[in-house]
C-alpha cells in the first residue's frame, strides 16, 4: 500500500505569501473603488435625475433620465462658457510660468554649489511647508493695483505652486549626467540653447507630472479666487458655481449643481489622460543611454 503523504509545512508556508501577494492589491483596489468610485457615481447619477429624485442625493439609479435637459439648463444658466474662458486665462499662464521659471531655477540649484545656492534653494521650497497668508496677499495686490484682476490671480497661483515645481525638477535634474551639457558647451552652445534643447526635453516626465498637479489645484480652486478676483465677470468656473448657488438659483437643485460639477471636471479629465500618456512616452524617450 502507498501511504498518502501530508503536505510539508514548508510548502504550506510558501502558499501563504503567494496568497497574500494577491490579497493586498485586491484590498487596495477595493478601498480605492469605494473611496473614489462612490463619490463619482453619486455625482454622475444625480446629474441625470429629475429634480424630484435629486432633492436628496443618493446612490440609487435614476427612475427617469433627463440628462439632456439638466445639462442644457446648466449650460444656459450657469455661464459655463464665460467661466471656462476665465479659467483658461488664469490657469494656462500660471502653469506656463510655473513650469518655465521652475525649470530654470531647478537647473541652477541642481548644478551650482555653495552656501548661497543652498540657502536660496531652501527658501524657494519653503512654500511646501508655509501656507500663503490670504490677507497679506490681498493687501500686496491692492498696493500693486492687481487686486480683482486676472494678472493678480496668475501671480498668486505662480507663487503658490512654484515651490512644488522647483522641488520635483531639482531632484530630477540632479539625476541627469552633466556630460550632456558639457558636450553641448564644447560644441559652442550657449546656456539658453543648452537649457531649451538639452534640459527641457529631458524634463518631459516631471513637466507632465507638474502640469497635472498645478492644473488640478488651480482649476478647482475657489478659496484664493474668491479673495483675489471677488467674482463678477472675471469669475472662474468654481467661483461662478459658488456665486450661482449663493444666489439661490440652484436652491435644492442638486441635479443642476452636479451637472455643473461634471461639466467643470471634463477638461481636467482630458488633461489628465493626455498627461498620463506623456509621462510614459517621456520616460522612454527621455532616458539617457
């Protein structure tokens, strides 16, 4: 007779890590689906419900779909086009200045040595820890004549997120070999040419990441926009939604509010998808061989 051999303890022990290796990612995905998917579903489902069903927002399916009516009414009454243009006029220049100035400063901080450079770098990234004072910002903008203007809002966003850009780009540039820049200088390239033709192309991955972060924060900001712009015809999309809701135009109209939120978020979703692809392509094409 052949005896049935019991599984060895070592083999059973090997199975436990194998199962836990798959259990942990599944747990993380379930938690992410609950924390992210549930609010997204609440917004999307409520935005297509009639007012009678949307008075108390919930996760149930709409019994009657009126997506076209809700979004058309929101588009007509919510000043979507005006708010979209105002947001672009503020966010796009802010992102451009943050990326350009951040890349230039990071290049200097990454290549220069000395106490003065280290001190300036510490001061430049101090914005990561020190929150901006709203009252001081508004008072300075009034002294400069920029309060309630789009250039003043651009200056605020640029100053707020420049520290983040410098921090990420400095660490990335330090990992790049200096031989590339030295070879370009030996060929007679000027510092500006080295910066725009050597450094910036290699910074594409971190530029894509910084673009996502700055655009998401600036596009959805309402706190600083409220104190700097103050509303009116220059209101951005989030500030415009606040004004409409505060004027009781959307009182108990959660279907219109959530429809506005969906329309306001669509440009950032598109930017996020495009920037994600740029990150992958930038890592592969910008790798140093």
